[in-house]
């Protein structure tokens, strides 16, 4: 059995989904991607905030975990296994999907052990767990190669996915592309959750540029690929990232507005009487996708269960948003034509308006004013009629 030796140590978990090929074969790769996204959420919610969770590729994940007592290892492994097992069973009871885990402890090796050595040990334990019947964890021991293992048999209903998320997964299974999945999901989420407006924004923490990529409105019940951009004050972006990194979402309140710049506070004032959740999955330091859920019903209070549902849906959406943001070489060429006037190579009106957002942000930071000059030829039509359009150009 695992002993209760007390000291701060580290363990490497390698987590592999069992029978994941069945999911892709029966429901398609878009559906499989959604399950992977939700599995990542299961793992992250089962470990500590300071622990590191990643994905090697395919259906294999890893977690680098701090622990004080060896028995904590079993508790963490069982939480991960139970959460993944519940997820798969609640999606479809016919899917025999679970997870196997191999674990290696850093203290079992030399103090200067490298990652490759630790990985090989955890991978060896995972291989043994798979060969022993799957749906279990095993702990690598350098002395006698013995393993501890546990197995999940029963489902815990308290950890089930919401009906809204289950329906979202069904939509994904029927979608032919990432873009169509996002569009259909937004309509589904807005209608089922009684929302009035949903926005998906891409926030660049390096350039401070924020693009409104998708929006859904109850009035039109359509999803638009907006493509509008603007610029936030850098401190506001960092404040957003700080709030979102803690739990993945926050509900707008006057207290939260106090932490932002006057420019951003003015944006918050427009939300008076609107219930708003800001949600995001922040995986890197350069940028993140933020989803804003809005309901215009005054003084509406969302329950913890509803907020958790929005968090689940954000995890799903985030998996596909990245794909829809990628531009091919031809798309970049077409975008350049849209951004620039082909005759003069100056910015088009839309691009000029987008970039003016950068000037407005800089003015807000320095508390200065902005002036816009509009220049126009007098009777240019008459000039063309006399000297021809070629000369006019």
C-alpha cells in the first residue's frame, strides 16, 4: 500500500484514453475532438491549480503534480479516472471509453533525474496498466517493479455532463466542419440557455488587438463571422486574463469594473441591467479566445449549475475556434485585397476604421484628443467626364 510519508514531492502522470478509436469510428473526428477537449477539463479539475497539465498528441495526456503524502497520488488518480469514466458514460453508455494512468515519482530516482527518464518510467507503468485490463492506474517502483492499481466500476451521477452539453456533442457529431460546428453550437447555446447575445473574441496579449470573430443574436438567430477588430489598453487585457485564469469565467459586477481603466468602464456601463458571463480557456501567454454570454433580462441570477454549463460549453467551443481562425495562403491574399485599395495601396475604409481603434486606445492611455480629417475632391465626377476615368485614376 502507499505510505503516508510527508514531504513535498512531484509525480508524472501519463493518462491514456481507453478504446478512444471507437469514439472516432462511430461518431467522427469532430466528436472525438470534443471528447478530448472535455477530457482535458476532467484532468484539470482533478488536480491542483499549480499542477501542469498537457497533451502529448492523440488521446494521450500528461500531468506533473505536486503532492505532500504518497496516498494523495491514489486519490488524484482515482479522481481523474472517475471523472473521465463519468464523462464517457454520460455521453453514451455504449461507449466503452475510460482511461488508464501510469505514474512515476521523482523521489524514486536521483535528484538530477531528467524528464526522459521519468517519462519512460511512467510510460512503462501505463503499459502495464493497459495490459492488466485498462481502466486503472499503476505506480512505477524502481526497486521491485510492483504497482498499485485501482479500477472504476460505477458511475457517479453528480459528475454527469449537462443536457445542454450532451446536445452540443450530438451537434458536433453531425457537423461537417469546425466552422459549421461553431455556428450551430452558438445558435443551440443561445436558444437553450435563453440568451440574447453571444460574442467570440480573440484577444492578442502582445499587440493588444481584440477581434470580434463570431457573434450570435436572438433577434436574427443567425451567426455572423464578424471579423471586426479593435484595441484594448494593455492593463485591461491583463486584468481580463487574471480574472479568467482563476476559474475560466467571471460574472460581470460593478465591483469587477473598478479594476479596469476608465475606457473599459465605459464599455461596462453599456451592460447596465444585463447579465453577462465572460469565459475563456487560457492555454498560452500570447493570446486567448474569450466568449461573452449575455442576457438582457434585468437582475437575472444564474445558478452554479448554469454557470458550470457555460464553462463546459466554452471548453467545447474553444477546441474549434482555433481552426476557424487559421487563414490559408489564398485567404491571406484575399484578406490583403479587402484591407487595401488596389489602385493606391492605401488602407481601405474598413481597415482604416479598424486601425483607428489603435489610435483611440493610445489616446485613452495618454489622455489626449483625436482629430479625423476627411478630404474630398470637388467635382471629381466632372473631371472624369472631361479628361476620362483613366486620367482620373
